[in-house]
C-alpha cells in the first residue's frame, strides 16, 4: 500500500516537479500537470496515453481505472493508493512525469 506521503516524496524527487493546490487536490507539475492527489490521500490521477492506461487497467484493474469522461479519453487514470505498492507507484509516476515534461 502506498500513501500520500509516498506520492509527495516520489513526485518531488522527479526533476523539475513542483506541487501546488489544484481545486480540491494537490497537483504535481513539471511543464504540465501530470498527477493530482486526492485530498483524502487514498487515490490519485495520472496522465498516461490512452494505450498505456488501457494496458495498466487490463493488467491491474484493482489499481488502475480510466476516468469516465473526456479526461479519461485523453489517458487520465485513477490510481487506488490502497492497492498499489510503492515500487509500482514509482514506475507509474515516472511514466506520467514523462508526459508532463513533453511539449
């Protein structure tokens, strides 16, 4: 199980990342927002490509799920922090960070 503290620690260790309030969430941004952490610290949203999201949701449906709206069609994915291990969280955040730093 990963925690909100894990999210902060890992995200802020990725080059150029800053954290700031974003509506009722905390947003992590490098060039663009690539992750948002829910206020309750139990879930987060990550920016993947639609294909990456589909693959992750297929392989680990208890952890990854498409956001059911236009954001989801763009690849935004909800992550259940109570179901993901910190090592897997590092990989997921790093993948999303790559999208956040792209032009």
